[in-house]
C-alpha cells in the first residue's frame, strides 16, 4: 500500500471545507469582475415567445421536414439518422487518432515508464507538448485548420484529435503513475527488466481506468463532432443550426434527441465493456 | 533430511554492513548458508531481517563486506548479470505484490519474466505455451489450489493469494527461495500450513531457503537452523532445536535506550 498523497486521512475534511470556501469566494469575486446581475437574465416579450415556441416542441419533435423541402413522412428522422452516423464516424476517427497520440505521449510522459532520474528529460517536454495541444479548444483548432486547409473532413477530425490527444496523454500519464508499483518491483527483483515489470506488473492495473476514460472521451468527441457541424461539416450540428435558423424547432428537437440517443448508446456500450475489462 | 542436489546455490555474507538513509541497518554480518539448507531468521522488528533478505537478491547493496550467491560476488556483477542472478532467486513478499486484476495463471507465469525476452513476455501473458501453462497448473496443484488457475487473483482469499505468490516464485525455477515474514499476517493454522509448504517445496526442489519469522514454535517445527538478528547484528546462529526461551527473551528484550 502506498501512503495517501495530497491529503492525509485527517487532513481531507479540512481540505474539502477549504476548497468549498475558496470556491464560494471565487464565485463572489468573479461575479464582481463580470458585473453579473440575475435581473439581466429577464427576457423580453419576444424572448418569452421564442422560448415558449422552442420548448413547446420538446415533446413533439418533427418526423417530416417542416419547410418546403419534401423528404417524405420520415424525412427528418432519416436525415437525423444519417447525420448521427456521420457524427459517430467523425468522433470515432478523431478518438482513434487521439488514442494513438495519447497512448504514446501518455507512456512517454509517465515517470513509471522511465527508470532512474533521466525521466524528466523526456517526461517534461512530452507533458509540455500535451499541455500545448489541449490548451487550444477544438473549435479554435477548427478555425485555424479551416483557414489553412479549407473544409476538408480531415480538418474536423484533426481539430478534435489534437486537443483530445493532449488530454488523453495527461490523464493516461497520471493513471499510469498512480498505479501501484509493488508488483512491478517484485518482478524486477526476480530478474524482469524495467520494461517487463512495467508491462506486466503496472500497466494491467491502469488499463481498466484508461479504458473507461477513453470511452468518456468518445462521448465528448460525439458532442464536439456535432458542434463542428456549425462550420459546415455534415454532422448533427450542421442540420441542427440550419433548422434553428429557419425556426423549425421540431426538427431541432429531432436532432437533439438523436444526439441524446447517441450518448446513451455509447454509455451503455462502454458500461458493458468496462464490466468485461474489470471482470 | 533429503537434500536434492539439483540446483541449490549457497548464500554467503562476509563482514556485511548496510546503511539506509544514513542509519546503520546491518553491521558486520557474517552468514554462510550451504546449498539446500533451510534457515529461519528471527529478531525484533527493525533488526534487519528484510534488509538481509534483500541483500541476497541484490535489491539492497552492501556498503561494506561481500555478498555471494552460488559463489558469485554480487558487487562484481553488471546489470545484465545481476538480472540473470535475480531470475535465479525467488522472493515471497510479506505483502505478496501480485497483480490483482490479472488471472492466477498470469501471476504465476510472470515469475519467469527474468528469463524471457520482451516478445516472449507478451506471448507468456497473452498466449502462453501449453507447456508453461501445464507447469503453472502443476505448481498450483502442489500449493493446493489447482482449480484457481484461471480465477482473477483479487477473487482469492488471503491464504490462497499467498499460495499464488509462492507458486510465482517457484515458477522461476530458482535455486534460492527467500520469504519475508510469510506468516506475519495469517492465522496460526494457516501459518503452520504455509511454512510446512515452503519447507517441503524447497526440499523437493532442492532450494536454499531463507525465511524471516517470529514464532519460535514454528522455527523449531520446520527449520534445522535459526539465526537471531538484533540491532543489525547476528545475535546467535545455532540449530533450531537449541532455540530456547532465554535466548528469545534476550533477543526480543525491549531496549532501555529506546525507552529513555
């Protein structure tokens, strides 16, 4: 058993209270800086009208197109289905790319991987690179890449994959470094190389968490891919924004429900897979 | 006592001193263990038992003196040779140090890593050869839990997990077996069974066996020789049958200097 880091058993309550107080103070301070007033949120008559129209359609999503375009009785549903498939494809491509980058950088950035004190020479540059990649949001990456390459589909994939790889690298490195090292040490004491000890004694203990986190990032990637539709990529966001601009709120809800179903499906799938991994 | 001549290696410490973190842990220790001998190490906590065991597999280096295994001076070995030597020395840790979410078979097989290449390691873990798996199964039979071969290791009871740790050490096919307080955290019946198992297996395999423990009754039952450590020095070294209460009382006496 390794000793608990950060907070000891007795210090954790005090630390939690401290964090809570700090959070409240930060909320007050940022409210002052931004000049936030709850009253400003009161909508005008037009706002109430729009909100009423929009939320009134929540229980009546459109099946057929609401505008002049005739796509058949289930036109919107089919469109949502196609867009959902495209969204999944974008997210899957982006996450698989980011997984490659995240795994490589996560391993290189973890200190458990490197024996001795040479570790920092590799881990620090890798961690800096990962931080740089994830400090730019996928929407900003999209803007930059669009300016450079135009609306190629690879642009959307890369825009998601780059910051996600940075995030995965950080989280994977932490999970690897926090896995108990006792078994790896025992294997090294029995003649295994550091790499063998890492692969057999340490990595298996980090893999369940890493798998769960990768699935969570896939879920995030679905949302990101949908939002990148606003730039013209044919994901759910593209049709959603078009319908919203045309005031076709029933269609908007259809697309929103499609996104909701996607996220639920991924959640169910990852839950099953996680049980397999941890079984 | 039958001593199989197969592959046991002797262990020798000559004038060994170790300081850890500036504190002397062992001071001028001499100990000669002939191949195939079973030796119990007794002594109060902090006497240096664990350090002595770790000297033997080279995870602790001597500051002064010579440590030899099978006649080879550990200080003279390069990293590669030291790894090869460690592959030849099994160690059963008090806290077992198994990988909880691997199968029992994988934990047992991992004992052989010191003799495998990196690709060989992957094969051993993912698609082990039938011969390796059979050997792991036979070892589990000998420690009494053959039916657990494909069980997840964290599903086992403490006693069963301990047997997996013993099987892993034996899967190495070592010539020396070290066990650090293997019975410190188990009930008396289990302690007796575990020690009997270690001693029997070591004898059958012809291994040199060093075990640290506290219970004098168990020492007398299972070992031929007992070494008492106190304050990093060898307090006594004699046949286990000669271990009497006076000797132990003196070994375990509370130090007045510590109390004041």
